[in-house]
């Protein structure tokens, strides 16, 4: 059976043609950089911090090793920004010290429910696709609630507009909905949060904030999912020309794949 992830859905929402190139034709252009190597290393380190007692003392060496190994996997090591990498090593070592205190300050007493939990769940009224995702961290607090948390590495943090952006927050909306379905937990017993790991912040290096995902938002997110699946199965791959130069621009713009 086929599956769809939030990342795939996000690409489809940007441009159906870009989705076709990336997920159906298998065309790839971006193979990672210093930032993705840093983010992956931080995710791995956070995972072990919250699950292994006594790991704090080993975390710095572990992070630096993971970061180095991730950089080695990049296609062109000679093109890397050495000064940036030096900064990231120092920044990562500082961030590690704040992860567990930040969780305790924000949630109080808690226990870890799952880490990197795989979701591969049926989609109601959909026979060909399942929803696939990986939840970074789920904890349970003393009031019985489950908290779905997604780590995000960034520089200074996010402004209020980005924190409320539809497709960014939909990631947690989908995770909440399908986590609820998987474990048969009432929606009102699940809260969702982003945890920003801010490399260059002078204070508040770890910022945790709640993202609300009520019934209306879940309904809107599911409507988007059904719309995407209908068009993917119908092979409706319409170019969204507004997305060609938006933000950092599309990697396929003005290439042989999208002239």
C-alpha cells in the first residue's frame, strides 16, 4: 500500500508539479548542507538525552561525532563553510545543556511515552494510501495528558507569523490526529508543541510553545489531505507559478525539469 507523509503533502501544497518531480519521477537536487547535518545531529542527541539516564555527560561528544559523520555524508565536503561549521559545533554544545532543563521548566513533572514513534495509519475512506510520519517525542504529564513534541533547529527563532503558519502547524495537527487514532486516546487528551533549538539566540535557547489543533483545524487539514490524494491519483499535476520564486525559490525553477 502507498503512503503519504506530511513532507510530501507540504510539497504538493506548494506545487503539484514539484510534487510530481520529487515523489513520482524521483528527481532530486538538494542533498543536504551544513544546516541539515546540524539538525539531524541535534535530533539524535535530543532523543538520547530524554531516554538515557546519565547521557548528559556524554552528549557533547556524541553530538560532535554525529555532526561530523553527517557532514561526511554530504556530496561535496570541499564546498562546506568551515567557519559556519566551527560556530555550529560551539552552538550545539551549548544547546545540549538546556534541553532537559527546558522540558522540566515547561512541563514540570513528566515521563517519556515514546521517541521517534512511527505512524503508519489508515486514512478514513481511503483504500490506497496510509499516513506515514515519525513523532520526535511524546511525553505524558501528571494530569494524564499526552504531549506531542517536534524539535526544530533554527537560528534566532520564529516570529509570530511563522508560528501560526498554516502548513507549519498542520504537521502537528496530523501527528495529533493519527497518534490519537493509533492509541485510541481522546483528542482532548493530546496537546502539541514545537521545541525550537535556537543556535544563535543569546537567551531562551530552547523555546517550547503550544500549537492548538482543535476540531475545525483537524477538519481543514484532513480536507487538504483528501484533496491532495484525489489530485495525485487523478494525475493532476498543475504548476503553481506563484511558488517558483517564493521564499528561497524552487530548486527546479528554470531547469530542464521545469523550464
